[in-house]
């Protein structure tokens, strides 16, 4: 570990303060991002008990007559029944990775990865809250409904004792949806273990890998000493520009391994870069949450 | 070359010994890599296998840094390059050094001395005998060849002398001492030829067939004696060499600066400067000198003759003080007292009073109502007049009967009464002042009527000058020279009884003019036995010699006289020399100044060509030691920058994009310092389009921001006026840089002349000349019509002077003020004058040829457009409008009509330049219409 290279990264109080000072801005950003995504996604995409109109269908003999939508039927020679979309409350757990490796920003991006992760999580919380879902943070905030979910979530994150990379999943009910926004740069073995444990509990995981564009394109050259912010380990590259191709191969292989693991478990996995708009990431999360999930537990 | 390289701090070179150590250190410490925080470092690990050798500094970086270090060490040792060639030829035998040390050598005498010292040193090194001769002073000095040490010692004692080099005397001595071929000759020349240089050069050539002349292009300013004119002092400065701006200062006797003026001297010629100063202050001035020019020739000492004149007033019988306003000389005294010293007389009788005044040294003596004077007194007065006094007499009833000697003309008995009850004739006004008289600048008073006058015998008028006469041609004021002085007679009394002239303002002007022509104090020695002793009067100049009070040295400073300054018997004929150095000489309380340069001094420069110099010529200018270390330091700085870039590149900190941006920025800065020749072509084409696509007015950019802005705003205002009132819609006015811009696109160029403008280079003026010859018109505006300075041929405003300098280089046709029938007055509007901000100046154009066959035509145009127009009315200021169409300058007087007229004048000028004599042809319209049958 390089002594004193980035001491502030390891000072938790300072870190918490930094986060707290950034949170109001991020909340605003999250509101703005969420404002563009308006529809709720807790609908089950099938007819059922609910409030929202789903479809008209022809009246079938034997159905109670009170189901007939007379207004619609009067316009035609057939009888129609108004069907509503089936709605059910759902619990979604959100987890932004705020570990030191997420506090990274290259000159190619405007925001740190952790900021982007927070924005995405808060915006998602707002969307879900607007849709009436129950939202929680594992270990920090019990699942609840409400319109002030982003603020509560931000407060909970602010009071977190330590920034952990992976949530504590004990105590979470089966078949809950868990959204994890992280860079997933840990060893593939570690990730495999974590996914396997989640799969045992029949949790539905949605993983979003947030990467800085520099981590993708490796725009370095010359003689460089690289430092790992998690461990502080340094590594000297004599000609960094020569490493680009092989680094990229390795990164892709790493991602491929995660993709395979998630596919096998039936989880969603997507990649988001901090130089892209946050709404893109939100869209990805939204669609993976609303997609019908067919968990294959035989992972 | 190498031998000319020297180090000022050679011990710094020891630092070079450290270089190997530095090399070792540099080689072993490669540049530190940059550190990047990079989360996926784990993925990177183990990627590089083939490239793990520990880095050393690349050899070229080490070399670069070693070079940098050695450059700095070399620079600290301060190397200088001295391209010093030997002056003297490598010959045997004695070396004869001739050093000019007249006052013309005083500016830069140290250089001359240094060159002489170098020559002596060179000769001393090769153990040659050296002879040193100075051309001014030291007529007895030993000029035989001696050792170099002796010569160096003698050289240290040679100072520039306040008089000119006396080469003639030296030539004879040299010819005695040095037979032909006996010595090598080096002549360190002064700046002036002095008339004896050619003969001297011949003599030197006789001693050595290949003599060396060391000289520099002459650059010398010398003051001619100043003239105390009517209301200013006129000083002529002679300039030898290129034109130069000098500052001229006047000092009083205590050395306090009284007045200062600056002027630009024309190259190789005389420039007359005018210093306007009240008479009282002018009289205080004791010395004029050119600031910064340290030579005796740049100083003019002034003496009593320069100073304020004193006037003695003597009235004969009836001059009582009972009725002061009727006292005969009251009006003379009142008129003169502001400008002169009126000497009071303590004696009662006229002869005693006259004797007192002439011995006290008055310059003007006013006599009236004196009847017959004693013959001794008449003789004294004659002597006094002959030695320079001015006797001013007024007529009285008894004058015709008095002495005839002290009158300019013979007078007829009795006086002529005009307009009396027994006379047919009306009182006469003054007819004219003679052009030769001092009154030529006095306006003829219209309200003066002469009722009585004394008439002169017509036959005697031929010998005298008639300065003023009445309308019927009878003389009113006559004058006659007598010796060095002059007798002036007013044919009327000094009181208002005979005429009302004494109570007019013209009387004051006339008396002042008389006083201004008078010489300074003229003094006769008191006679031993008093006035009436009958002893023969003598001019006192003959017995006592003039004693030098203080003398000038060669540099033009006053100092007590040295032992060589002798008493001078006749100061008038004394020429500056070793025994009569320039300075102030005294005798009996009278002071005379002897100056190094007088009005006649020949100031032709000393040039090898004009001498027919047979030998070599070397430059006097010292060859400067060229310091090399700034270049070394600059090179080191460049290397340091390269090293920084290399270090950045090696450590990976150099971001290519940013580096390119920085490089581009640096290149841009470097390019900005380059002359923009590359763009000139495009700009010229662009400008040609701009200038030709629409008619545009143009002005000359003078470099003075205020004037240029006024010109621009003025031409913009005129352009707008033209667009409103005429069919011409000019484009935006354009400022022209005469040196670089093409003039051919413009028909009219407005050229405001400013006083501090440098006259353009000859090639620029050639361009302007070609423009004018090819049909262009330049409107010069001296903008000085508001200047209260009186205008005459001699006194010109600074603007006019610089206009003269400008026009001196071009071919100017004869000019005339716009005549009433000139087509300019009818080109668009009917105008009679061309006002601008002022309305005092004429507009001058090329004079039209007389066309006798076409008399009666209402307009004459000539065959083209006048290539030049000159005005002083500051036209642009009258036209100038601000962007929100407010006028920028008031007209003087503030009259809207004058502004309108100024615009109309501008319209006419533009129309005239664009249409030429077209309007003049319009007079034929009736005939044409008739011919067309309309």
C-alpha cells in the first residue's frame, strides 16, 4: 500500500461527510432522471385485480353481466368487458456499491462511479416509490412504501457505518428483487460465491456494472504506476500503451464470466458507463425489473 | 576568431569538472513514473512479461542535460566576443598621431581619446616611437616622436578646445619635424573642415603615402548668434549630419533655466527657432545652449548688446513739470517705459544731461525742443551716433533753426499748418510706411490726422530714408544712418499739439519698432574735464584692453580663464583662438561675449571624400564587445524546455492532445512575432476589393490616436452627409498607412498634419508623389487655424513646419487660395469659403493658369483636379460625428451655419475630386440647349 497516497479514501468520517455533502445534488439529479421515466412497472402485464385499464375483450357467455362495459358495448353490436391490469405490491431492495474502487473518475468522465451509482439507485427508488412499491436497503433500511423514498434512502446511506461492496442478504425474503449497482471488479470467484448464495435463497438479482470509460478504453501510455484504490497495491507498467489490447481482453473475459454466471442463475446483468447519461442506466434497470423473470434455480 | 573570445569570469569554467559526476548521477536516476489510481489494477497485474528491465535514463536525455549544464557554466563565465582589429599598420618607424581637438571634436571626444590610446598602446607593444599632435592649442607642445608612455601621458592632458582646430600652424611644424616617409600617420579627425583640412591632408600625405584617417560621419549642431526680434528671439541652429530633434534652453546669468524649446532640425542645414518671451525675461537671458550637445559651438553667450535697451529722454526749454500732460515727452515716456529702461537725468542743463546720458551708455536718445546746442555737445552727440547710438528727434517750432548736423534731412523754415482757419487743406492722415522701414509691420492708423509738420528740403530727401509719409507724399518720419548709428526725425512734436499721433496706439508700436532697431548700450568715455572742457572726444575702446572674465571650455561650460587667455585689444575683430578663447570679456563694467560660432563661421563638415583623402579611412565608432552569454543562456533555456518535455514524455504525463495544443500555442506566439508577410498578399487583394467595390474616402493614419479617430469620425460624418445630400454613397472611410497601403484606389486622401509627426521616408513620399501625379488629390489639413501664433514667412506653427517638411519631398505645383471663380466654389454648392472647425484659413489649391480668352466665365476649372489642397481649418473635426450622430467638436465660433458650411465645403471638395472640371463646363448648358433646339 502506498503510504498516504489517497488517505481520504480510507477515512470513513471524511468519506461520509463527502457523501453527505454530495447527496443533495445527487437527489436533485435523481429526481431529474426519474422525471423522464414516468410509467410504473409493478403492473404484471396481465389482466387481473387492479385499477389501470388493460384491455377490452368480448363478453363470454356465463360471465356476470355486471362486468359488461356498457359504454363501450353501446358503440357496437357486441358486448365488451373491460379488463384491468393485475397489480401487486412488490419489494425491491437497492444496493449502491460505495466502496473505494467506486470513487474513481478519469478525465474522460464527469462523475465518479459512486455518484453515478447513487443517482441511479435514488432515481430508481423514486420511480418505485411513485409506483407504490416497497423499497429497502439491505441492512440499512427496512422495505417501505412512500413518496419520500429517495430522501429516506439517502439518509439511510448517509448513516451507514461502512461502505460495503456487497449487501448483507440475510433476512431478505425469498423471491425479492435486489438491484445491485457496482463495478464488479472483484475476483470472479468472489462474485461466483456471492451469486450462488443469493441463488440459494431464490433472490432475483439485477446487476448493473458501472464503469468509467477509462476503465474500458485504457487511455494510458508511457511509464506509469497503477494503484488499486481498494487495497492500495501499486503496479508499475513500463509501457502502458502496449498493454491496452491485452487489458481489454482481460476485462472482457472478466465480464463474460459474470454474464455467464448471471445467465445461469437467470439474473439480469448490464453495463453502464459514467460518460453516458444516467437515464440510460435507469432505463436498463427499469426494463430488467419489468421484464418477466423466469428464475432458473438449477444454476 | 577564437583569440577574440574572452571570458569575464574565467574561474567559473572550473565548474565543467563537475560534469562527469553529474553524468553518473543522471544516468542512474531515471525519471520517476507518474502514478495513476486505477480500480481494475488487479486485472492489469501480470500483464507484462517481456518488458521488465529496470529503466535507465536514455542516453540522449543524459546528453541533453549535460549540454544544458555546460551551457549554463559557460554562460556564467560571461564570454564576450571582441572583434578588435589593429588600427595601425604593422610597420616600423615612428607613429604620428594627429588628434583634432577643436570644439567640433568635443561631442564624443572620449571616443577619439580612446582610439588614440589604442593606437599608442599598439605602438607601445611593438616598441615604436609615438608622436602625438593636437590641432587646437598647444602650439608649443613637443610633437617630436617619443615613447608610448610619454604619449599616453600627454594624451591624458589633451582636452577639446573651445575654438576650431588650427591645422595650418601645425602643418608647418609637422613638415619641419617629419620629412617625407619618416612616419606612419594616423589622423583622428574632427567634424568640421574649417577650410584648412585639405591642405593639412596633403601635408600628412607627404609624410606618409598611406595615411590613416579615423573619422565618423559628422553629427553636430551649432548655434548661430541669436537675434532679438520685435517680440521674440530668433535663433538659428546649424545642423551637420542627419536630422535630429533637439532641445534648446536659455539660461540667465546665474545659470537658472529661463526658457526651453524643442524643435526638429533639418538635416544638413539651418533651422530657425523662435522663442516667444516677454522682453523683460528675454533680457535676462545670458546664454543659450543646445541641451545634450556638449561643445562650445552649441553655446551662445549673450552680452550687454543683447539686453534691454535704455533710453534717455531730453526735452529742451519749456520742458517743465508744471503741466505733466503737456510736457513734451510725456507720451514718449509712457509709450516706452514698459519696454525699455528710461534713464533719469539729474542735470539741469541740456548739454550736461546729454553728456551724462552718453557716458552712461544709453542706446536711444530722444531729443525734443532743443534749440541750438553747444558745438561740443553736438560733436559728442555725433560721436555717440557714429559709434552706434540712435538719436530720435521730434520736431518743434525751433528745430529748423537749430543745428543741421544732427538731422537726417535739411529742413525748411517754418512749419506747414493743415486744416487751420487760414488753410485750404484738410488735416492729413498717414499715407504709408516704407517697406524698408522698421514700421513695415505696424498697421497704418486710420484715425491719425496731422495738423502741422515740418517740411524737408526736397533735395535733401534723396540721402535720407523716408520711413513714413503723409497721404500727400510729404515725409512724416525720416532717418539717416551716420556711422554705426542712426538719426531719426519725427516731423511732428512728441505731444498732441501738432497731431493726434502721440495719443494713438500706433505711436507705441512705432516707438517700439525704433527701439528694436537700435543697438545695445553705446557708451562714450567721460571726458576728463567735463563736457565743456573742450578736449577732443575719443572713443574709449582704444585705450583699455578687454579682460577675459570667464571663458568657455571645449565642452561649452564656462570657467575662469586660464593663463593662456590674453587681454584683447579689440574685441570686435577678435576671432576665437588659443589666445582669445570664446567667453565673456569685460572692460569698465561693460561685457562683451565672444562666441565660438558667429553668423559667418564656415561649418562645412570634414569628409574624406571632400578632402581627396589619399590613404585609408577607419571608423571612429568603437567596435563593441559582443557579449555571448545571453545567447548561451537562451540556448540553455530552450534545452531546459526540451528536457521538461522529454521528462514529461518519459513519465507518461505528456498527454498528446494537450501537448499538441500547447505546441500550437507556442507556435502561434512565435508566429505572432514574425512579420506578417505571408498574409500580406491576401490582405492586399482583400483591401483592393474593399477599396474599389465602393467609393471610399481615405485618410492618412498619423499614429496619433486622437487625430486618427477624429479623421475617421470626420470622414464618416462627411460620408453620411454625402449619402444624404448627393448621389454619391461612399463606403466606410478607410485609414491608410502610407508605407504599406496601396493609394491608387482612392480619389481623395485626407492628411491631417500633426506637429510631432515624423516626415515620411523618401520612398513613401515618392509613392505619394506618384499618387498626386496620377490624378489623386491629397487634402492636407494643418489644423492650426485656431493657433493664436502670428503667421509669417518666418514664424510658422509646428504643424505648418512639419507640412513644409513633408512637402519638401514632393513636387508641389504653384498654389493659390481658391479664387472666387474656381470650380471648387461651384462643384456642388455655391460657396465662397471653406470653413472647418475654424474659419480663419484659406483653402489653397493648384494655381489655375490665366486664360485671357475666357474672361467672364463664371467658373474656371483648369485641365484636371488639383493634386493638392491645403487648409488649416481642421475640416475633419467639423465633420466628426460620434456613432450616435452627435458632433464631436464645437466649431469656432460655435455656429450651426459654419458646421453646415463645413459639410458643404467637404461635399464640394469630394465632388471636385470626383468630377473634376465638369461643373466648369456647365456654363455651356445654355448654348448646348440652344443648339439642341430646345
